[in-house]
């Protein structure tokens, strides 16, 4: 059984930075971060390919966070991090990590994810 636990959320001013972490137990695969703002659907944020193929290590980002967020993985600790810089009020959301299969359609990345954490809240004040 896979368990994912997010941490690192909090309140930050616009323009600031936060680092989210996701600690995984059990066998994990490709990892992704998603977010859900109040009243909105869950959306893809970033993912990292961790398959045993030539594409291992490839990262993917939503256009809204490209250049500001960085996803990374520490395989020795079985953790995945999301470094968030130049945060904006519209980044306010509950952030979830997940593990599973990637999807070439980033808008459907959530479809292949098999396990999800419970989320951590990020609030960006203006």
C-alpha cells in the first residue's frame, strides 16, 4: 500500500517562495503535484518521470507555473518536492502529490495517478 504525506504549506506574501515536500511509503512510480483552489476543479501543476526508460527524470509543468515552480525527487529518501517561487495570489490552493502513470495530455495527467495524498494548503496573500 502506498501512502503519500504532503508538508510545507502555509501563508506567504505574493512574490515569496515555499517548498512543498511529499514523503512516500511503499512503491512509487512517476510523481506529480496537483492543486485545487476553492470552487475550482483540481488541476495539474507539475510531474516528474520516474520510469525505467530513457525519459526518466523528464519534468512537466503547467503553463501557469512554468519558470516559477520546480519539481524534484530524492529517490534515496523517496520524497518529491515542489519549489515554488514568485508566488501569486492565484496560486492559492490545496496542493496534492500523487503517483502513477503519466499522460501526454497534461490536462488529463490526474487520470493515471493511482495514489493521492491528503493535501497541504498554500495561501498567497496580495
